C-alpha cells in the first residue's frame, strides 16, 4: 500500500480517537454559548384540539406542555445505604406502572457518585454501575437504553435528573476545574447555601460551566433518547452576603432548554423548585417562579408545605382552598405544578406516618386538582395504597376535566369538606373529600345541573340523583372521598 495512503489513514484514526474522547468529556468554550431564549414564553394551553396553539410546531400530547399532564409521574426511592434497583429491574416494572396510570418515569441520580451520597455527581459521563446487572461501562449503558426502549414501547416518557448545584471534592469538576467553583469575597470555595451538607457549590453562571453542562445535557439526550430532564435544586445555591454578583441558574437552564429542544422538540423540563428562593426561608431570595420560563412543570412546594397542612387540620375552607389555587398560587406562563403526597425527600416521605388516616383522601386530592400528580415509589409497598393510586389515577387519566379543566368551589354549608367542580368543555366532574375523623353531612351548590341529574361515583361505584341542585345533601364516611361524573 502507498506510504502516503498509510499516513493518511493513520491521521484519520488518530483524529477519530481524539474526537471520541472530546465527545466523552468536552472541554468548554465560551464562544459555543447558544443564544438565550426570549423571556416571553407561550405555552400550549389546549391539549385536545389538534392545533398548534403556541407556535412550536407541536400539537396535543406531542407537546411537552401537554404530555406532562397526561398521567402521573414517578419519584424513586433513593438508596443511601443499599444498592438501588437496576435499570433492568425497573424495565420489568414499567407495564405495572403503566397500568397504575403512570405516564412519566423519572430516574433520580444515575451518575457515578460517592457511596452513601447518591446525589453529588463524581463524573457526569459515567453511570452508577450499581444500577446495572453487568458492571462494565458499555454494558451498563446498554441496560439504560433497554429501560428507555421499554418505557417508550409502553407509550410513556422518561426523564432523568439534571444535577448542577454542587461539585464535591471527589468529582471530576472539582479536581480539574476548581475555577468553576463558587467563591466568597476572599476567594475561598464555599459550600451550598443554605444546605451546606450538599458540599461545595458550583458557579452555574460561569460561561464555561454553562457550556460544559449544556454538553452533558446534549450527550444524554442524543445517547439515550430521553424525553427531558428533572431539574434538581435549580434555586440559587449561594449566600449573597458572602458571594458577590449574580450566580443563579437562569442562563444555564435557558441554554439546556434550547439544546434539548433542538434534539427532541417534544422534550420537557420539570423543575424541582420553580423559584430561585427557598420556601422555608424566602428572606434571602424572592420566590417568584422564574424557572417557569424554562420548565413546563414545577414542584408545588408552597401547596404541599403550607396550604395542605392547613387543610389537614381543617383550618382552610373549601372556598379558600379553591381561591388559593385560582389566584394565590403563583404560576407564570400558564405552566403547571407537580402535586404529591410523598417524595423521596424526608420531609415529604413521612406523611403516611404523620397522618395515616388522611393518606387515602390526600391521594384523591392530589390526583384531582389542577396539575400533574406524582407517585413516590416508596409508597407502593402497600397493596392497598397501590390499588388506591391505580383507581384515582385511571379515573383522572380518562377525564379531560380532571387533566385540563377549570376548578371552582361547590361546597356551600354543613361540615367542612373540600368539594369542587372540574370542568372542561362539556364534561363536569365533582370531587368531594372528607379529611375529618367523622362521617360528614354537607350541602353542595350544584345549581349548574338540572334537577334529577344522575351522577355516578366512580370511586365507590354508587349512583346519586341530584334531587335538589341548589342544596344537594351529600354524606361521606370519615376519611372518605367521592368522584362524581354524569352518567
């Protein structure tokens, strides 16, 4: 063979090897920063008309604004001490979750991490091999791809956590790019704030960090055919009293969103927290939901931490609750909120132990108010709870009123229950929930229904006749619920 040809082939092979290395861990270049998205955002608010109402080229459930509400999403049980379920074990569970009413499967931290600390990422381009039956790096990747394929074969979506708030000392970033770390006015690396136990904070406003993490997002979208990311802890991770300047994650998420959409236009971002501040301490940062700009959906933290506890002890009326949902909950750009009873976060995971009797009606509540319900997989160890979720979620998923409709109060007088009308086009669903430790009798204002209307309680398989629409008398056993539809 000609010597020049051999030299040329050698150069090509070297170039391919170098290119592959760059693809595995791209070095940042600030010049690669994508153009920022406009602050003006139009969301798809009508998901059943086959029309592209927001101008993104997508209609109905092809649009992330819509599929995020089509069914429930999951949250994992984090394994701090034990090994987590493998990707292949989850693949076997997907049909069961689909039957329950789950439409979006979320994987929490899947990257290489320090033992006992599942969230801080050591290397973004390496998977946690504890999640794999075969521990080889390439074999592990194939097992994740198998899970993704099974999810899609079951007409579901899959998202993984996008983790960016910290970079622990063992991480590739900390070792190779200490200049990317958040520093105080004296140049010292600072831990995350207010959660110092998360370890050293990453400066997510650094242009090089933005490029690097955008490349990470690009890699996972292309390599694994994902449907988006669950944005873990996007709120500001530093104390402005000791760190100068603005280091929030807005530019980072704009960049990730643009890159993600360029690969999969249907993909969506789900924010663990939709605002830059902390709901427990709004004094440091405001709680305006700025991440609604980039994220189709966000955790309903205010609802779950502050409003819901008032409802549990009867300190909020049905009218006040519905008014809060319609006017008090701050949401921008017509985005939606994730509704949950429990999550893997310890403060939410303990609900069944705090309020065991209100557990089932709480599931009905979270499954029937506006938003996207979430099921923590730690709840599914009980057959009774799994069956209750399946009943509630399948009623919801087969009702456009419960998925997309407006909400208005219908409780009028009597015992304090939560009763509301969900309405979409010609469909009406009435939900009544009793969180009290007694059988209740209440009166509902159903004046929008003709006298003699037959309603079917889909939760309890009973038929009710609306004999007095203006003052409809309803009885519900203690901790019971009703979901009424017109026959």
